[in-house]
C-alpha cells in the first residue's frame, strides 16, 4: 500500500518532492484554493472543531484516520490508488495493449475536456451547499455535510493535479478557471446545469447526495477504466471517498421516510395536511422532490446517441463501469443497442444504434437500476407500516433537456402528451413554490448532541462506532 506523506506542504503519495516544477506550480495554486474555500466553502464554521476522516492510505482497508480538526486546517492532498501490475487497456481499439502513463497527443483535448468537466462539479457542490449548515437537523448531519464538503475539495485537488502534471500550460489555465466559475453565477456559471441549482434545504441536499452524487459515482467508475493510468488510479481512490456521499443521501431520505411513517401512525392518517401540521414531510411531497432531482440528474449523462461517446470509448478514454468484469465484448465494433425515441407522431418507437454511440445510454441505464435500490428499501418500510403508497422514479424521458427526448412533453410514465397538459400537470409532479416554502419552514437548526429535528428520524448508528449523541461538531 502506498503511504501518504503528510510532512509535505501538499500531502501526497505521488513523490511530489522529486518534481520541483510541478511542486512549485501546485504550491502556487494552493493559496488560491484556500481563498476560494474561505469565500465559497462553509465559511461561517471556519473556527469550529469537526470530527472528520482524513486519508492516510489508499487501500480499501484502514485508509482513513478520524479526528477533530478545524476545516481550514484540513490536509487536502493528492492521492492515487496503487498501480495494478502489468495493467492493459480494457476496451476500445487498443484493447489488450499496455496502459498509458502519459496522454497521447492525439487524445489530449478529449481527455482535458472530460477532466475539466469532472473537476468543475467538485467545487460546484460545495458552493451549492455554502450556507446549509445554518439549518442542520442535527450535529450528526452537520458533520456529514462538512465531511462531504472537504472531500469534494480534495476531489478538486485530484483533478487539478492531473491537469498540472500532464497538460502543461493549458492544464494550469484550466485549473485556475475551476476556481473562477461559481455555481449559479450569471456571468461564469458551472459547466453542467444541475450544479447551478440552489440547494437551500436538507431535503434537496439528501436528494442531491442520492441522485447527483450517484451520477458522479458512475462517471468516476467509467474514468477508472481509462487507458490513461494516472487518471484511472486517481478516480479509483475518489470512489472510495464518494461512497460516503451516497450513503448520506440514502440514509437521510430513509430517515425522513421513517419519521413520516411514525407521524402517520401517531395521527392515524396519511392526509398530507395533517402530516404537515405535525411538522413532517408527507410522502407525496417527497415524491415531487425525487421527481425533480432524478430528472435533473439524467441529463448529466448526455445524449442517448453520441458520436463523442463513441470516440471516447474507441480511443480508450472512458469505458463502462466495471468494464473488465461485467462485459464480455470490450471492443463493441459490431454490436448494437436498442433505444426508445419519439416517433414524430406523438408516440414512441424503437431505434437501433451502434453500441459505441449508445455508451451514454448504457451508463444511464445502469445508473437508473442503481437508483431503484434505495426506493425498494423505502417502499419496504412504507409497506411494513401498512400503507399502499409507493415511491417511484419517473421515466427517463420525463423533463429532459438533452438528447432524443429534449423538450418533448411527457407524463411521469414517459408517455408523450400535449404541451398544454404538460404545463398544467407539472405543478403536481414537481415541488411547487408552496412546497418549497413549507420545506424551508422546517429547516430549524438543531445542535444539541443527540437531538434531531422533528421532520427526520435519528440514524441507526453514529460515525466510526461513536454514539449518535456524540458532539461531532463543537460549535462553542
């Protein structure tokens, strides 16, 4: 296992001290990052002690150390997973050849575009959650928010290292731009639309962690298959950290469901108005939030049929998740994939695309199956409580802005409908202004150790075997 050198100004396991040019460039970027963190991170909590994990190694076992730290003192660094001996290219036209330790010149712009887009999402989510700590439902949740924030900051470092180390002046300029764009900025927004959506309440935060961070998981798993080995190793370790972010989303939403069911049992009713009078989140309201965040995340995968997707696969730049273990055909030169598209007459038809061109849709299908797992668990909770309500994911055709279904009005089941009907029914499908106002009214800060806001149940266990009532954030 590679050990991480914490004696360096920038903690790393890439022997940065022996590349003085790169070291100086990153040490020049470091204060700019810290300035960004102070301005756009959870800055009102800079002086508090937070119980956080920090990477001390890069294997799956025992890789993290837990301890109390002030967030501005967190040791952000550069960590790559250990290399795999004799690793070969796992897909595309160069299948079976040795992986690359440098970026081939002909693929340079494609790699840079993907790395910049991935890197742009990391600081964006921190900016989206900038003030969320002020309305935390518990110290346990506040700590989890801050853990996610510092790790998104470290993931930014991961992409910046790749840009600086392998893309020269262009990479340094792109790294500077990652700190110049800001979520929701009118003049310089983040690259992907979902990362410009405001996250002003914890229900949205949990949905973001569940749906949007899950997109991040699939993008990282695809890049972890890359023929460019430093990028693949970087993403493999990022996935180790990313798992916690989705855990926060799934368990957060599950705790909301559990608390709502408790209220429904107490009042003997599933009436949304009665549930709201008790300060809980009614299930139809939760469904509308799921509809919004799931449909917002689907476009992150791109168009169903894409020449760019075909090119990045063929060139060995970006594979499918678990490419080497879950697929038999790693070249996909002659295979095809069936896709449902609008028929131009208000209906749906089957179309066939070359498999390489359909890689975005292959990835999106895998993402949807993964999203279904949490809903099955929550629906089991609801059913065990004696209720027939069932949470569902809307169709992947619903509310799309990219691809074959872009701006095609459909209902939640994906059936094409008239535009007038679509706009009329949208108020029942997505959170309304009154829904958002109600959720905002629930966001009252709870900071007594072990106490929870009335709209969410406590977690089943604390962090790192500590009790739930541990003082995870010392605000005083």
